[in-house]
C-alpha cells in the first residue's frame, strides 16, 4: 500500500497513529473545565459546538468533545495564561 506524499498518515480510531508516529494523549473535557474554574476562569457562554471561557481580558474556546487532545488543552491554558493541567 503506497501513501500519497502530501496526505497525512492514516490514523486509527483509538488515537494511536501508524507505527513510528507515536501516541496521541487525550484528557477528559470535564477535567480541563474543572482546572480552568479552579484557576479563576469564568464560563461566559455555551455555544452549540464550543464553550467560551474568560480570565481577565483573555478569552478562549473549548470544543464540546468528551476528550480533548493534550496539545489543544495546553494551548487553551496558554491562551488564559494558566499552568497546564498535567
């Protein structure tokens, strides 16, 4: 099976990529929301696909998925100037 050079490598449903690409770590959304609230972030509104949180004058969006990839959780914490949860 040949893979097109411009297309990303196929991924399995369990967050594990093909051999040689590593494992994608995920965390639960409610764990991230508890962490944000504990550090002073406030829920502004709930959208149909995202929740909007604010701390001071900084805002960020959290997708409404059960699991969130660690890189996205790290970016959300960075947007609100908070320490990463893990």
